[in-house]
């Protein structure tokens, strides 16, 4: 859990820890770990500085909590895996779009990506989470000898879509309707799941 259960003022416990985490995510994403102080986070969250330590122990504990993906993240991917394999590409893309189109979820995911871009500790944590919640789940029911590669290829599309559409907001991909994005991207993701991977076993030179 992000905040310690049973700690802090009872009536405002959830609201205060949520405000602290929201302020911390913004600070870590823009200022980095070294540029973030517990006092500045407390000031941005409008709470007493002692509450940051009370909930999260220290700055590293706060960073670790800030890097936790939303509860819906793993659930959305797991739900997409329930789709028949021949329709799973569409399900993965639609699940990703729903998460990023949700302002609350999108804010968390964006801050995690931006923090990981300049903090080695955050990048390592992101790799661990990604491996557990994405790669292992995406590879379900895929051929054993190709499962890891296929899952990695799917990830290139989903992560690339998130970066270009929601983080960098590049060109038309950032403005066209989500339904159109799914229609355009899903066939490629489906190919990575079930299509032939020409050259995948070619020897390296």
C-alpha cells in the first residue's frame, strides 16, 4: 500500500496521502529525486511536513509509492487477456486507450514515465513492474519459443502509442478519436500476437 494503514488523522487519512502522492509525482517528474524535498511536497500538498514522514517514512518510501501504477493498470491488462487470442490485439489497444483517456490514471502513468526517464532507481522499478504486469501477462497462451519476443513487440506498440499520443502529443496521433486509433493500431498488435515473425530466428551477424 502507498500509505501506512492506520497512520495519520483518521478523518482525512486517504485524502491527505492522496494529495501528498499527487504532489510528489509532479515533483519527481519535473525536478527529479534530488530536486524534490519532503518539505516542498508537503507545501504543494498543503499538509504538515511531518505527515509526509508519517505516511511514507522517508523520501525513498515516497518515491516508491509514487511509482506504483494505478490499481486499474494490472486489472485492465489481465481483462484484455481474457479476450479470444484472435481478438486480443484489439482488446490490448482498447484497454491502453481507456487507461490513458482517464485523466486520473493518465496523470499517474505520465508522471511514472517522466520520472523514470531521468531517475535510474525509478527506471529499474518501472522495468520490474512492466515485466510483472505486462510482459508476463501479454505472453499468456503464446508459443513458448516466441512468447517473450511477441510480448516485447506488443509492448513497443503500446508504449510507443502512449508516448506519442499522451506524453509528447505528436501530430495527428494525439488528436484523432480513440476509436480510430484502435482501428489503426490493433491490426499491428494482433500480428505481433498471432502473425508470422519473419526473420525472428535469423542468426545474428
